[in-house]
């Protein structure tokens, strides 16, 4: 079991690594994005420390998103169906962004 201090250090280090990745992606002219569950956003990633251009994509299969973090895309199902895709299941998402840069 990790202490509160150890947990905070893990969150800081993980967020620092994700931020560095997003900044590198942005430097090469791309829009950075992070995909994780509501649980990870609430417990392991501080999205407020990420570059403002980062697209936050949250996977949460409940009736509504449970994370307190701001997000752009909500993956609400991983068991969707599509007649035009030859796969048992497809992911279903809502995109809440008004305008995409790039």
C-alpha cells in the first residue's frame, strides 16, 4: 500500500511524463491527445497541468461521465454495432469539441 505522499509523487511523475509527450507531439505540429478511464483521470492524471491544446478522451461506460476532469471526447460504449464495420463490436463516442485545430 502506497502512502499519500508516494501516491502524490506518482501522480506528479505520471502527469509530467504525459505533459512532455503532449508538448513533443504539439512541437511537431500535431494535436496531442490523452485517452484514459474516468478513474485514471481522477486518481492518476492531473489534466490541468497538460497543454491547453490537449484533447482529453475519457472511456466511461456508465450513464454519464464520472470524472471531475474536463474532457472533449466521451467513449460511452465498447460494445456498439455497425453494419458497415466487419467486427463484433465497435467503440461509440461523443465528441464535444466545437472546432478542431489543424
